[in-house]
């Protein structure tokens, strides 16, 4: 079982329904293994996060998870919410002692959330009632909410005393206490909680995060029975540097794999390898083949992006652009070519209802420096679906001088226009500003390139916004992981 958990953590298997079955089908092994895993130090890039572990413990209905739950609450005692709160409440009386101990460790100003959790347990215990009543002197409104949740009518006299001494003019305060009193004295019936369904918290099927795996593991996955695994393994090499052996494997799979989506991803990941005549001609033959699937043709078109100046390649891009089903990939091939002959297409689709088309249009406007579209791209900062792409594109095309001295000021301006940036969004904008400098033959300033790489770099290849990891916070600001939000 430990190996299953480690494999999920490093991305060797998907954290999905199959993984959950592997854990829940062997509870006697799973509980001690999960306890040991949860207690051990975990690398920052682990794909098996706390919310996943909480979900598994909840499904197993085990009180052995309590030390882990309490350790999480101790790390951030002022925000015990979501799955952790539900997990503690589900354990009921078993959670009282460890939570009381944690409450007593904390200062009064940081213990309010733990008091709320104790109230939410609804376990009649004189110590819980006493601490909730004591908190009335510290924050009467907050404590009254916890007392209402606790539901013990014995708290009513204390609330009446608070109300009797409340300032007559403080209507908001008086209303809060009166509401708490009314709910204690006339409690409303509560609906029974729906039993926890662990399957809702995991995707039915999820491929591993191949970007984090070794070349050996990724190449092995190119022979996996599941075409989704093969396609994801192939695409993990997109826009990446790799050696001849990997290029040969991708080229073989592009020509021989039985699945069109796998072949498409292989052609895309061969982007930049078209200096090899055999690869270039094979890719062009697929892209121009009207008998082939649109998906494979589109993947080959993206792989041909750097050949966009060739008339026969440009003709393929234009043909695929005319078909709504392949338009997004055609636009991607066009902007990756950096050929301004295609620039007329991008303004038409900046507000396109198709998210993939809209995203390609926004990135194209950025990569081709269509400053006339700056205002329209800026408006998309409010479009949760492509906010991160709009930020990246705007960093490339925003009006103003391009120089190292001006980039930090531009970063602040974009932050102001965007209504603040979270950490990931700030890095995305920085990456865009660095690429802007590189495109003008200047050194990057936010993420400087290694000296030896910089010496070899002449004309940097275009890149989309930095990849958002599937376990990173979603750039849309929902608070969910990317894989459970916009990346779903």
C-alpha cells in the first residue's frame, strides 16, 4: 500500500477512482499506511495532497486520522474549513479531547475557529460549554454564533445578560445576540447530513502528471494500454528540450500508434524538430491529408509551426482555420510561426464563444504584438476561463517602451489593471515580460537564463503562458485545484 501512495504522490499513477478503489478495497492495509504517510515529511511537489488524504480517511471512517487532522488544524488554526472541518465533525466525541488540548495551546485571539469546531461537534461536555461562554467576553457576536451551533439552552442566561448590558444604539450587536437567543430557545429542526461520498472528490479517470516524471517513466508510458496515458506522456514533451532517443520514440509513435489523439500529441511534441527532413515531410503529409482525422492533422499543423512561411504549410494552416472544429489548433500553429501574414485572423476571435479559439486568439495577439488589441485583451482579465492567458498576452503587447528599466513599472501597472495578482499570476506576467525582453534581444530580468544557455540563444522560440500544474491553485481564483476547476 505504501508503494501505491508513493506512486500517486510522484505522479506515476493517476489520483482517480482507480486509485481510490486500490486504497478502500484494502482498509486493513490502507489505514496504517495512510497514517504513516500523512505523518511523514512530504515533498512540496507531491501530487497526493492533504485534501486527498482527508478524503480517503473520511471514506475509511477511522479515528486513527485524528492526530493528522489536529496537526493540520494546528498549522492554521484560524482557518479550519472544508473537508477538514467535516472530517472532525464526523468523528464527533472522539475529536473532543485532542481539540480541547489544541484550544488550550492557543492564544485567545487565534482560538476562535477551534472553539467553533468544538461547538460543531454538538457533543455535550461542560468544558466545551464553559469555553464558549468564556469567549462571550472576548467576542460576544462570534461566541454567540458558536453557542447557537452548539445548541445547549444552558447558554441562554449568559446571552440574556449580554443583551441586558448591550448599548441601546448598537442595533447590529443587539440583533446578533437576540437571534442567537431565539435559536437556542426555539431551535429549528435540522436536516440529516448526506453521507460523505468520496467518489465526488476524485475524477473517474485522471492521467498522471507526466511533466514531473522521469524520461524513463514517460517513454514507458508511450506503450501503455490506455491511449489517454500514451497521449499525455507524449504531450509532456511539448515545447521541451529532449535528446535524439526521445525524438525517435515520438516520431515512431506519431507514425505507428493506433490512436489518432496519440499521434496528434506526438506530432505536436515534435515542434522544433522539422529541421529533420524526414520528420518535416512526414508531418506535412499528415497535415495536408484530407483523409486523415482533423485531430491528427491539427496536431501535425502545430508541429509544423516553425515552417509557417512555406506556402504549402501556410495553405494547410488556412484550410484548417476555415473549419471551426480545427480553428483553435490552426490559430495556435499560426501564432507559433510568428509570421505576421496571419495576424488578420486573431482580432476576429478575441471574444469568440469557443474557449479554445478565444485562448489561441489572445495568445496570438500577444505573440504578434498586436498593440491595437491591448484594450480588448485587458477586458479579458475578468474572464475567469482565460485570465492567465490574457495576463501573459498583455505583458507582451501592452503599449510602452520595452527595456529592462520599464518592465518592473509595467508589472505594477498590469497588477493595478488586473485588480491584484496572486503568486501564480504574478509569475505568469513576469514570464511574459521576460519574453518581451528576449524578443527584443535583451536579457530577461525576472527569471534570468543560465549564462551558457543565454550565449546560445539567438531568437527565442515563442511560448504560451507557463504551464499551470494540475495540482496548483487555479488561476481563475476559485480556490480549487486547477485539475478540479478550469483544468477539468
